[in-house]
């Protein structure tokens, strides 16, 4: 069984709906072990973007890394994510695997407040 921490984010006008729908889909797949609350953060980066809603989710899965990655990227597309989304600064849904079985695989996300806020909340639950 793989233990995974993923980050979820959205900054479009319907961002709360996007986040709630993503949570529901992950729960329907039986993946959610624990999750932080949904919280707002200021966008970071060079492109001016609206504030984000973020969350960190701990999941357990028997699937391998690539298969889970593909499932999450398909979810992004289903929620309206396109290659142009990042360029426009409007992200309907962003889901990334940040930690896989204790190994930080996205250090650029790991160190950001948008991930650390949710991670700290998860750690307080256990």
C-alpha cells in the first residue's frame, strides 16, 4: 500500500465547487485517508493570478505512481484544465503528487506555504 500526499488547488471563480467536486471524486475512488480543510492562499509566481483555494490530502493506494499520476491529470482535464490554463493564470483544478511513500518528489511544492499549511493541519490530526 502506497501512502501519498497530494495538493489540490483552484483559482477560478467557481473554485469552491471545483475543490468540493475533486474531494468527492477522490472519495468515490476510495482514496481519501485524511484531508486538511480548504483554505485560501495568495498566488505565487510571475503570472498575476487570483487567490487560490488549496488543500492537502493523504491517500492510500495500491496503484503505482504513474497510474495515480495519470488518474489525477485526467481529473484536471475533466475539470477544465488545459495547457493554456497556466499561461492565463486561471487554474480550474491543479492536483499534484507531492510526497510518495515518504519521499518528497515535488520539492518546489513541498516548501510553499500553500502546501505546508495543509500539511501542518494533517499532522495535528494524527
